[in-house]
């Protein structure tokens, strides 16, 4: 099976701009989670989508948003970019389901490295 | 108190030795525990997951879980220079508020020197 893919791999933007990142999960996986990784804060959860619905959201401002399409591909958008948004943005794919048993293993994509100038 | 804490590093071991990586978590209801390896400039790669108390072995890797002590560890036997990376402990709690969310420790940098 092909792994998780993310595009683009690298982005340079300026403050105030907006950016859209894309993630295609492993075939058959319906859950996509997004994370931000920075040297200071480590890996932090942004949000999770399953069957086109956001099921969970982390503690990030409303400038961070996302969506999921019927083919499970997901996008995240960051509006009004700030310097502190410079980070590695990772998406993770898992089979997903309606159970909350916590037994879902996540597989990460290669990430999109965003630099805000 | 941080939700997931890992032993401070960096950790340096000689080639062939056993590397021991430790992690504690604060949510007693946590059910799923994961170890990821992340090479510099790359994304996290899943090494092992463990759900039940005790040991789980996979090749040179052994994960150990003690829910009573809220402690999970990863042992790497016969460490190789290629094992040099940052190791991330991740925990998932049950319940609807944890859908798709893993909580990560800050990572432990491991260096295996020849």
C-alpha cells in the first residue's frame, strides 16, 4: 500500500498570507489527524477528521482550519500567517471508526515544512 | 505536570549496548501507547505500540507497559549507529475527546557511537 502523502513538501510565505496544505491518507484509512511540530513545543495536535467531519480539535486559534473530502483526502488552511506558524506540519492516517477504544495506530506522512518570513 | 514526559536526554550508548528509553503519563485512563522514531529532518516512524501491561517484543525492540505506575519504556538491544534518532513516546486516552489525538512527549535524542 502507498503511504501517506503530503503536498507541498516545502513552502515559504510572508506574514499575513494564507496557506493550504494537502494530505492523502493510506488507502482505506478514513481518519486524518493534523499536527504541528516546532522545536520549542514539540508535536501538538491540531484536529482530526473522519468521514468529512471534524471530530476533535486541539488548542489552536481559529486561523487554523481544515476539511476532509469524500475520498478521505484532507486539507488544512492557515490564514493570516504569523512568524510563529513556521513549523513542520504533519498529517497522520489511521483506519478510524466510531469506536473510542483508543486502539487506532497512526501513520505519519513526510510533512510540509512551512517557513513564514 | 506535563501529560507525557520522557527521560531527559540526550542519551548516548556504545554500539551493541542496550538503550533504555522511558516515558511517564498523567492520564490514568490512557489505553494506547506508541513509540515513534524520528530521524533529523524526517517525519515520525512508528516502531511499536502496546496496549496491555507487560512486555511486547519485536526484533531488537521491547516495549514495556506498567499502567499502575503510569510508565512505558522502550528497550533497544544490540544498538546500532542507525538507531541514532529522536524517540517519541505517544499516548492516546479513551473517550470521544481523544478522537485521532495522540499526546506526545518532548522526545529523547539517542546517539549510538561506534
